[in-house]
């Protein structure tokens, strides 16, 4: 079961954060075909958002062919977004080590995120040139 969280100061609309979190879980295979998403009522209670926010997120996921709403039953995953690499755990442990090093060096989460985003963009640009 996925547990949603909202970053209220992110500037990203709550429905979009829900959509992104479901897609993230699908990419990492935390959600599989056949899994049920939390009910709208459960998400409303979890996040203290308007039911229309959750409905909008679920509707977008349904339009993308990722989930299917079944009246009176719930919303179910019908397609994933691919499996993580076979060495996913090795990579994750490496990232965790780098995060510990960054925190030990005095970087806060915002600085770490900026550094990661910039490095990711720079390496993607370098790959395009090569």
C-alpha cells in the first residue's frame, strides 16, 4: 500500500504530487499490476485534502492507462512503468552513502537536491554531446 505525503511549500499542486508519487512507486515496482490504490476517502483522511483533488489525480492516472477505477470496488494498477535496474539495491546503497557524506559535510536537503539536479542535468547534457 502506498502512503502519500504532501510537500505544502513545494509549489506543486497536491493532485500532481499524488500522480507523481504513484508513478514513482510504479517505476520502482513498489506497486504492481493488480494492486489497489488507497480509497479516495483514505487519501482524504491521510492528507487532509479535498476529495476532488484525489479524484483528479486518479482520473489523470486512469487517462494515462496506469490505473483503472472499478465502481464500488476501488482503483487498481493495470500497468507499471518498468522494472528498476537489476542492481537497484547497490545503486540505492551508494546514494545513501553519498547522502550521509553530504550531510556530514554540512549540506542541507535543499543544497543536496540542488547539487543532485545540477549534476543530473550536466551529465545528461554531456551524454547528448558525446
